[in-house]
C-alpha cells in the first residue's frame, strides 16, 4: 500500500506502535513511503492538506482538493496470536534499529572513547531465558574412543601424548648433537630415554629442592636413581638432549622463533586433540617463567616488527586466544580469559564462531563506558549491554571495581547475600580458578582403565613402568652367557672405550664379544663366581 508520508524527522509526522489498536498515523509533506503488511494494522487515520481517496486496486493516491481528512479502516488478518506477536516484535526492532545508536547517545546510554554505546540494563534477581545457541555443546567431553582403546596402563597413557615418533625424533636429535660434540661412538636407546624421563618424574614427585646430583648419593640419595641409571649417564643425556637438528636450525629460525622445539610441540598438540575432548568451559591464561636462557621468544616487544602472521589492527591477546581455541570453536563452548586478553572485538570474533567469552576487562580499554572509572556504592552492580554482549561493573571494594565482559549472559542475576555478587563475577571466579591437568589425567585414567589411584602414586607407578626396558637390558647383560674376550695386545693398538658408562674415556685393548666394541675394565659386566657343583646345578 503506497501513501504519501513525511520524513521521520519532520514535525508533521507522529507515529504510534504498529501493534497498537487503533494505529494512528498523521501524514504531511510531499514524501512517499510504503506500508508493507496491513495484517498488523487494525485501523489508520490519514490527515493531509490534499484530498485523498482510497482505491482498492491502486491503494492510497495523492490528489488535489479541499484538504478534507479521510479516515479508512483496514480489517486485521486473522493470524495466530503467537505468530502475530513475533511479527510485531521483529517489525518494532526493524523500525527502531536505525535510530538506536543516536537514541542511546542522547538517552541514558553511555559512550566509550572509541564510540561504543552501552545501554543500561537492570540486574535481575534470577536468571531468565534459555541457554544461548552458541553455548549448547553437541559432543561428549572426556577421553576419545581412540584413547579409551589405547590406554591399558600408566605407560600407554603417556605414550598417547608422547608417542613413538616423538621419542625417536628426540633420540635422533640427541645422538646427532653428541656426535657434533665429539662423542662419535655415543649412542642412546629408546629405553634409556624413557628411563631418563622416569627420573625426571620421580624427582618432581619427591622434591624439586634437592640437588639432582645428590639423588645418587649412597647416604642421602634414592635407590630408585642408583638402580635405574648411573649418574654419569644421566649427565650425558642431559648435556646432549635436543629436540631439533642443529644443521637445519638457522634456516627454520628465520621464519619460526620456536624452531628448537616446534616439531615436538606440534605433535604433542595434535596427540592431545586426538585423545581428549574438553568440556564446555575453556580457560586461556598467561604465565611468566623466570629464565636466564637467551631465547628469541622469551619477550614480546610491541614496537618491533616480526614475521608473525597477525591481521593488522588485531591485538596480541586476541590473536593468541583465537589461535589457541581454533580446534575447539564452532562447537558451543565458552572461553574464560583475564584482562590481558578480554576485548569487545575478541567477543565478537568468537560469537561469529559459535563461541562465547567471559573475562575481566582492563581499565585502559577504550570501549569501556565512563561509569567504569567511577566509584559507586559498595557491593553495588551496574549492568550495561551492547549488541550481544553485557558488561557488569561490580564495586567489590571501596576504591576498586571489577568489569566483566560476557557474551554468555544475556541477563545478569545478582545474589541476595551481603556482597550481592553478580552472576557474571561468580561464573568468572568458578571457571577461571584453573584446572589441575594432572588431576584431569588421573580422572581420564580412571575412565579408561576403571582403576582409582592417587596422583602421586600414579606418577611413581608410571616411572617404574618407564624404566622396565632398561632393567631388562641390564638383566640380560649380566647373564653368564655373555663373556668378554681379550683382544690381542698389539703395541699401539689401544682404543678408547665406547661404552662410557662408568669411565671417562679410558683406553683399552678389550672388546665385547657381543657388539665388538672396545670396553674398559670399569664398564665390563660383572660376572658371578660359581664353583663347578653350583654351575652344574644351575644348568
């Protein structure tokens, strides 16, 4: 239906909501507009300086005349009440949308330094509404089917994350580093590498304050260390341990600052995603580690140009969060972060990937409204809304408030106790407290194997299983069948010991009858002395 209308800012135009009964519109001016859906109108009244007539075929047409008002009534279409109400709501939102920005700026809303408009929303006593669609997790959290089938004991649980490919890569890189350092006959087996990892686990389970060297002491040390590996062998592995090949490092460092461990780290991340599906709440946080190492990635300088693939204008915190949670987006999860990462642009980016955000905001963010920097009554809350995100300003202390940005909570409820904490603050405290990964691992072991074991006991049992191969090799090397044959002592033919387990590169003329390598007297396998009678009984 075509009518002659005034512009919306014209003083001749007055509007009522289209779902009112009757809906009255006063028209004036030479402008033309269109009313699309007559099913939402019960009646309308037209007053114009021109004579106006109602034509059934052509609608309402402009004509010249004496300017007598014309009133016409259009019967409403019989629609279901819920459908008509939903249509009226959408129509009202569509009509009010263009003027919302300016109305909020002139009304009770607040504007941030970057122009973000926040409209106040009254806090509620109880949470209302359904769960948002971006927070409906459609997959089961916990160990995957692959992990449930692969985990049979403690060692197999670790090998799901630190698989054979990673162990072989670390072994090869460590041996290559030893050869570059001059130990041309130095070797390392997968069993010895597992035993080395077992010693690291046991040291962490007991105490980190004890010097590693003293753990082999006969008076103060632990028998586990002495029976697993000699102290000199542990030193050699620790000295040569590498996670990449040195000859290829400079080429990769030009494009990757983490090149010294990139391959192992990417495999570990892939194995973690393969073995476990996280729950609906994820936490991203930063942690500072004191170190004296000179690494390219230990410090971030914002004013220094790098080769980092980050869109222009995107904050570092936003880039880090989007990269970390990339494998888990589009599934209906929530991400909880602290004020280093939280921003309105990050919340919008996650919402586009069907993921919500909850996090505290830094007071220096330009999108914050002026009330975020003002003091309020103690334990009072102010809730503001921008698009699909809510901002809660809670005065938890007399001189300090906390701002929580949330795209998870469309409405914010306030507790009825003395502190009157808002729902967003309680959710942040609950989800941001951190998750003990070892406790999670313990829970996953219980789900996969059906056994319940304390965390410390699990670590110690894991260490015992990791050193099994080394103990078996020692037992087989001490068997009576293995004998040492003296090499003919030719003048000037003394060779350096290639075993180097108990010596410091001694020179010898004796070779091993098994591997044919030179071995000194300190590194030979000790044989038991038996009389002929006992030897015949054993046979």
